[in-house]
C-alpha cells in the first residue's frame, strides 16, 4: 500500500461508520487469519518508523549545516575583527610617527615604545 492508501484506510476505520467499501484494505490480499485492521496497523507503524527515521536524519543534517554555517560565519567575523584591528593600529602608528617626526623626537627607542603602547591598547580592545 502507498502512504496515501494507508492514510485513507485509517480515516475509513477511524470513522464510526466503518466505511469498508471505500477502504483500500477491503480489496487487499491478506494472509490467512490476518485482518485488514492488523495489516493496516502494521503498515501504519512502518510508515511512522520510516518518517521518524527520515525526520531524525534531516534534523541531523540541519544541525550539521547550522554548525558549519555558524563556524563559517564566526571565522569571517573573527577575520574582519582582526583586519579592523590592524587597520586601526596602522592609522594610530602613522599619526603618532608623523607627529613625532615633525617634532624631531623619533628615535628607535621612542618608536618601539609607541608600537608597544599601541599594541597593548589594541589587545585590550580585542579582549573586550
């Protein structure tokens, strides 16, 4: 029986009139001592099990997709944050070096101190 035929049979049997004339199982070949109701119940159970398995498989697939999508989006976000942090550091360093160069205060030690200070500042910003 097809899924639709089993559904139709369940509808026929669930109705108080017992509409056997329209039931697909009324013409089904049954094994000795097997009632149409028993066959229908077995077929319905089989369908429910198959649909449950398919639902679980689809849910697992959806969960895998969600995890992949989340990880992919998180990786993109993390890369954007890093790139933004580097751009900010470059801008700060450029401004500070230009200012110090104009005033003739730039020495290797001062340059390294500035880089260290800005790096600390940027790391604090990333950790927020």
